[in-house]
C-alpha cells in the first residue's frame, strides 16, 4: 500500500510540474510577443551565441562573412557583415527604409567583391594557367582588393553616420 501511495504521489508531482512548465512557457511566449511587436524601438533578443531576434527578423551567424537574415521564415539576404545585418533590421523596424536599402546595397557590393577575391586567389594558386593568365588574374585580384577596401570603408561610414542620427533619440 505504501509503495502504491508513493508511486501515485510521484506521478502526481510530475503532472503538476508539467502543467506548471507549460503555463510558464505560454506566458513567456505572450510576453515575448508583447515586447517584440508593441515597442516603438527595436529589441534585440539573443537566442544563443549565433542567433538572435530583432522585431520580426531572425539573424543567424553562419560564419565570419555569412550572416543570414530572415523575416517570418523568409530569406531577406545573406549579409557579409554582422553589423550591416543588425542595422538593416533596426532601420526596417524604425521605418527608415532608405537607410536600410542603402546598407543592404553597400553590403551586397562588399560581398560581391569578397567573392571575386576568393575566385581570383584560387585562380592564382592553380598551376594549370600560363604566365599571361596568371598576371591577368593577379591584376584583377589587386583591383578587387582596392574595391574591397573602398566598399568596406563606405559601408562602415554609412553605419557610423547612422549611429549619430536623430533616430537614436527614440531609443536612448
């Protein structure tokens, strides 16, 4: 009889804990939605080291140069820069679409030149090309490096200028 009683108490305790955990999860989801969608300024919610949420956007850091931004489970863009991805989401939330578009375009340029750099560096290390083609690839590689510096500087300037705009008075 004592054994049956202890088993019943144990099962009842587990059931109560399960119900409490479900209620806490439901409450937490409701509160999270209130925080995410009701505020005027963006709220950054970290999920783990490589994933976080800004408003309806989910940002996943895949590698140093690959940051995936999705909105409502639809791909927005694979950003080259984590900082550009964050600012894009913030500008979208604050309805500054021109700034968001500018950041997106500048990031696209940086990513394109980064891909060119990788392409030309693999061509330069290949042994199956003659000296003329290698020299041609080397010149294109140098041109891409110069463009990369310029485009990265432009992207950083855009982000830095955005930090000092009046839109941040809402947040601060």
